[in-house]
C-alpha cells in the first residue's frame, strides 16, 4: 500500500512538471524592446563622391549633422489660412495656404514657400510639409500650381514664380521680410524649387499671373530628390535602353527628340549663374524614380562657380525617404534655412504679435 502511494505521488509530480513545461512553451514571450524614439539617428554624410556614370555609389565617411545653434522645440502652434488666391494661370485661380507661427523666429519674419510633388501631374498644397518649419518660427506658404494635365511646361514654374512675387508684394501685410524668402520642395516640387532659384528674368519663365513689378528671386533653396537636368537624364536612360516616364514627357510636352529646347529650358542646371542663392540638396542614394546622379549634377554645377551648396546623401533611401527616419532630415532643413534666412534677422523678442485675419482678397 505504501509502495502504491509513492508510485501515485511520482506519477502526479511528473504530470505536473509536464503540464508546467507545456504551459511555458505556449505562453507568449515578451517582444524585444524597440529603440527609443529619442535614440540618436544614423549620421547623414554631407557630401558624396564626384559624379561619374550611373552605377553603384560607394559611400565615403562624412561628418554627422549636429544641431548648431540650439534649436527651438517642434511644439509651436500656428494659424492656417486656406485657399488665398495669389494669381491667375490663364483663367485658372491659383491658390495657396498661409501658415503664421504663433511664436515668430524674428519680426519681420523670414518666410519659406513649399512646392508639392506629384510628378507635375498630381499632388496638392494641403497638408503642407512646411508646418515643420512654421512650428519653429518661420512664416510658411504652401502653393498649388497648374498641373501638366492642364498645361505643360512652363506653366508650373510660371505659377511658382508668381507665388514668390505675391509674397514679396504682400510682405508688409503679413509682417514678412521681403529679403528673406526661401523655397523648398520634393520631387517635382524639388525641381520647381531649383528652377525658381536658378532661372532669373532672362530665362523668360516669369509668366503673366500677376505682381509683375516684384522680383521672383529667392535667398535660399532646398530640393528633395528633384530633377536638375532633363537632357542628361534622357541621355543616361537611352544608353541603357530606357526612356523617361510618362510623367516627364507629359510635363515637357514630348520626347527630347521632339522638344530639345524645352528639355534644356526646363533643366535648372541650364540657368546656374554666379549670383544664385545657397542650395541644400537631399537625396536617397537608392532612388529609382529620380536618380541620385541628378543631385550630383546640380551640386557640381554650383561648385564649378564657387557657390554655396550642400548635398546630403541619405544612405539606403529611395524616393520619398520611405521607411527612413525623417527627424534628422527635418533638422538639416531647419538649420539650412535658419543659417541663410533667420540667423541675421532681428529676434522677435518682446515685440507684440497680432494674428492676421483671413484676407477678403489678395488680388494683384
């Protein structure tokens, strides 16, 4: 009887151990901790090897981006004024959105105009990426322009230049410094930003949208993965048996064989001159939509004239920086515009600031 009880006890103990092991195996394990959002981001090199033929790029060690000077937090609020007419594209009303910072960086305020992307055939001014700068004290404008389905080149650049003239003409009304205006865009918007910065009045791209008595020149340009030279892009593709996408040919009105002069005039690199404004280029080295070489070409054209240019290569990133942390890119953009538009401006200090009501009209 005693031996029988011991055997029962041992069997029961074995059963308990087996069940405990089974439960342990079935219990979900805790996921490994993810890096903190505040953890340091990978360093972005500030330059790249010289341009050669298209092909794999070998990154070189470069200094990291460091915040200089101390930057305000990204928590500021702003007032948004939607759908203000800034000019006419033929019989089309051209609209923009205005972003007024709650705490200006300086008074009068430095301003940046944002030009959206979308292959020149899509996209919209809202929601505006410009908000990241406005929260740090810049006056911001985000614009729409005529898309290629409505009018091909040069309609879009004429509208962008009209927006700069509108802002300069209305600078006093919005407490903006007319001598501290920058432009920023991505992809097609990056191309148009480059063209705003390089093409002066002699290029014949001003258009007739309004505000003809004001200059469309800007004091700083930032381009995210924007095309700079349609001629070389077309030729590079031809060597490998490829063609430009329908978006480019639609925007330019045909192939380069059909429109060689349009391809040249639409290329920002065509118009680079010794008085062009400082330039920041940001481009992923794995971009399969707009080749990284396009930013190399623009950088080299600027360097050849001794102009102020910075090219940030985003390692491993494709078009749009998909799945790549953007905080450090935003930081670089802020530092660039602060250096060239805000650093020498008079701080807002204790000067009073009154929000501007939505205007009834801002017609030329």
